[in-house]
């Protein structure tokens, strides 16, 4: 039976007409959103496992030193290395996603992440292989970073470009739950493992278990992603993949529009540098909050302040769960009132709450720390839940994969990737958790300024 033609409607809140997919295609939108969530969850599970292992064991295992701070710095430096290679992933997977399709890029990024993460679980330590061990570790971390450079933007776009009219922020926010859900999943593996084998057993051999378990998760994710449909917006741009993209160079089209078909990043930098810079700034504060809370504090609390490891893992896990709980309601509200009001509120709250949140660590009180983290990560959700749709809407369809990915990944790299490293150094100079609050609050202030400068995007035409 032939497929019914697409209808045209006007997006809620104004804006131009938006193509409405046929009924059969609309019915797959929730399944595709869930498929995007599964992928981002697996990717961030892999990343969170490495971050947790860096805080707990990788320093002594791969970078032995008589100074515990030096070993921890070296482990967090390899954590940062993956962020350095993320821009390469943006170029690689952004080009694939904007030229060949969102789905192909997502399958390739997930496969690369799985191979690299399982590889970490199989590595020999410094005691066994000498200098070869840290070299191999850094190499695999770089590959993980390349994979992450293409994951977030593609997952958000696949969900957003399938979304029914008036629900784009909601669908885009579904894969945005992945980072926190991935951390919770990693904690669900790490915490019981620590309880069963103890700190010594985990340091000796059991740290490999979370890495090796990712092989099962990746196989499930690959199966899900290979069964979903390609983005209807991308198919409309390319005629279902059977003809030259509408934005490619032709005899009647200016040559300056054509580089998108060959090198989208070049066109992005030439035509939309301001939006790329401001989009990066809009997400930089939230990135710092996430990585200092989810990664750095798991090392800082126990090693510097004497807070039990399980207390820190529990506080971060409950905070992440609180953020997840409000993500979709906030996104649904963003579809009704706009993206900026909610993100500006979240950014303002994050500026004001940063110092009290990290000051709670000085109390060494489990309930106080958990409550402070829950409030902080809920404010992060208020800022980041609409961010997925917002960054995608800042850029035209022909550059959207590259543009959204570049803005988010640059923010993650500058605000999050080096945050544990800088925080370790800052606390070696000023031994107070207040330093973390001032650092994070400053970056959230940058995000607030960038969000105040950028326009509302809810009413724009997403099909072009």
C-alpha cells in the first residue's frame, strides 16, 4: 500500500510551516527517541566508567608515582585527552551525518566507543607492560573521544528531526537524559563490585569488570540503531538519499553554498561563527557542573576530605536521578513557553548555587551533600533539558549535525574535559571546596551571558 503524503502544519507558537511525516512515520518517533537514548546512555556509561576508574584506581595502575596527587593528575589527564580528540569526532561524524545520514554516523560512533572501552578493560597495567600500558591507555582514550564527538549531536538530531510538531524539545531531551543515566548505570555496576570485592580487590582486578560489560550493552545498542529509520529532514534534503542534496553545488547555485556537501565544518565556520561561539558558551557552565560533580568529586571527597567513597557515589547518583526526573517535564514546558526562559532560569540558579553546593562537602554530612547535589543537578537539568533542541535549532539542516555537535563538544571540552584537571591543581594551591564553587559559578555566568545574547529558537522553521 503506498505511503500517504506528508501533511503541512504550523509549529505551535508560530513560525513557518513544518512538514508533518506520514502517520506510519510519526508512530515510529517515540521508538527512535528511545533508540537515541539507549545509544547515548551506553556511550556515557563507557565514559562514566572511565571517569570513576580514574578517580579510584587508574592513577596507581598505569601511572605509578610516590606522590598520590601526581598519579591522580596523570589519570585525569588521560580523561582530558578524550576531550581533546572530540573535535576530530565532530569533523568526522559531522561530515558523515550531514552528507550520508544521521543513522550511519551514530552506528559508527557507537561501534568505535564499544571497541575502545572493551580494549581498556583488557589492557595490561604498568607493572606488567611498563610504558606500553599508559601509551595504549591514552590511545584508547583518544578513540573514545573521537566517538563521543559524533554521538550527542547525532542522537539529538535523530530524535528531534522525527519529532511531531510542537514537541521537538521533548523528543530532543530524551537522548539528553543519557549522560546522567549512563552515570547511574555505571554506579549500579561499580558500587556493588566495590562492596563485593573491596577496595583492594577492585584496584587489583575487578576494575576491569565495568569496562568488559559494555560489550553486551554495545551489541544491544547496535541492534537498536541499525533498525531505526533515517531522519525525515535529512531524507527530504537528499531526496531519500537517491539524489544530490538540495544544498549542493549546481550550475544555478552559488559555489559558496557547496562546501557543506564536502566539508560542513568549513561552511559552519565561514557562515555561522557567532552562533557557534555563543552556543558553545551557552553550554560551558553546565558541562563544568556535570563533570566536577559526577567525576572530580568522587576522587576529591574521599582522598582530600575523608568522605566515604560510597557516600560520594550515592550523593552523585541521587542527584543525577533528581535531574533525570525533571528533564522531560522541563522539555515539555520548553515546547510551550520557549527554550530561553527555562535555560536562563537554570543558568541563574547554577551561578547562585555553585558555591553552596560544593561548600556542603566541608560538612562531610551525607544528607547535606546529597541534598546540595540534588538541587545542583536539578538546576543543571533546567538549563540543559531545552539545550538539546536549542543548539540544533541554531543551525540550518545542511549544517545541523556539525553545528550542534561542535557547539556542545567544544563546551564539554573547555568546560568539562579539563575541569577535573584544573580542579585538582586549584585544590593543591587552595585547599578548600569553595574553589570549586567559584570556578563553576564563573563558567555558569559565562553561559548566562551567552544565553541572554542568543535569540529564542522555538518558532524557527526546522525543515530548512
